[in-house]
């Protein structure tokens, strides 16, 4: 445990969906953990299209008789969890933002993360510890091959950290907001350079809490999306293959023509068809090459932001930072009145 209160404003981002059961007790447990650790905090709850009473329950918790320092954003429909998490980060106010899971709350891990914040880190990630023996060999092999290809082409390590539990400073958030696609940049936050970064190794129990087990198809789709939106390497590979194919077709046509000149016994029909097919193949590949280059230019200019709509939002009637601000203002007002009284008492009667 921390011996002193850390003087930071901490934002805690939580994505929920159909979490009505035990919701209040879970939030109260989080508040009891966070309140003594930092000087001020807020809990940003993103309701990712719940169909039960989660939204109504959150509104009750933000009422005057509810809990303090809650901020709720309700989405019109369910979107990908990482995108929903970014909405919470984008709308947070804290000096540091911790993303976590309400159903996998770990007080010890939060305390370790705050220790890292005190040490001056801007980006704190948690290492995954998947139990490989529970994953089929073929699936693990595909993960490894695809991960190595993505890392070699883009420098993005798709399996380096858990996206469910991480911490970023306000400087990192401001950096991500400069991109036209901050949501997608947030997905590859582990590849960000220039900021002081560390990996937090959790114990096996905590690590298993935050391991994300996806289907093979979902993992491959996520990896392709991250690679294609964060790098132009795939389309560069396509243009390179088109160029190699076009050059190979030209060489083939030339070799057929030379072979026919040296050996007149070769049927003319085969020579003409071979050259015709090679020329057509060259033209097709050149067209694909041009299209690939145009697509590359368009992708660089297009603003690719995730589409979402916040249908409702609510803020706690109790905000400790406002209460502290009112106390400070009241103290300042009283001090000003006392100073004026002292000045008036010190003046001669003729000057009054």
C-alpha cells in the first residue's frame, strides 16, 4: 500500500454492458480503493449499448443521493470494446487515465500502477501471461506467424500487452488526439515511442484476469485491421508483387520471341498466344499497380474515425473537486474580509 496520498487527479475508465447485477457494490469497492490513494479521482463509465437496467442504475448513482465523482457516457449501439474504451479516455479529465475492467478489479495491481506513476512513467502496460498449454498448437502457431509478419512489416507487436488494463498520462492522450484516427492509434499504444514506458508484470492470478481470449478469426481480423490502418506496408507489398509480375511477364515474352527466332520449328500459334497473354498480364499488373498507389494516397488523406454516437451522459451531483474548490474560495473570501478589516482598523479616525 502507498504510505501517502499521491497528488494527482486520476481518471478510471470502465466499459460496461449489461452489468446491472452487483453494479453498485462493485463501484463502491472501486471508490473505497481509489479514494485513499490519490488526491482526486473520477470514474468514467462507458455504457456500451446495454439492454438491461444498467443505464438507469448509473443515473441513480449520479443522483444527489448516489455516489461521488462518476461520469457516464451511454452509446446508442454496441461497438468494439477497445473503441468504447477510447471514448472514455478521450472524455476523461485526469492527469493520468487507467483503463480497467469492473468485473476483474484488482486493488494490488492498481496500487502497483500508481507506484509507477510516482516514478514518472507516462505509459504503463501490463504483460500478458496466456497459458499456452490451453491453446491448440495449430492456433498458437498461426498466432506466432501472423504476429511476426505484422511486427516485421509495421513494427507493431500485436501480443505485447493487455488492452484491458493499462495507464496513460495526459501527455500521451494529447499526443494521440493529434492523429486523424486517434481510436486506431490508441489500439497500438504499445508501439508509441518517445514517452517513458514500462511493462507491469502481474502475478499469475491478476494476469489471468486481464488476458483476452479471442477466437482465431476475431484475432486475425483485429490484426489485419491494425496493420492496414497503421502502416502502408501491405499495399507496398502488393505494388511490389505487381511490379515483379510485370517484369516476369516481360522476360517471358522476350524469351518466347528469342526462342522462336532461334528455332523456326516452333508453332507460330503458340508464340503469338504466349506473347499476347504475357502482354495482357503486364497491362493488368500495371493497372493494379496504379490503383494500389492511388489507394495508398487516398488512405493517407482520408479521415478514418470510428463512428459512434453518445446518446446520453450524466455526471455525479457530488464532485469532491468542486467541494474542495468551494472550500478554498470560502477561505480566500474570509481572508480578504479579515485583511480589509485590519486595514480599516489601522486607519486614523480622520481618514475614515
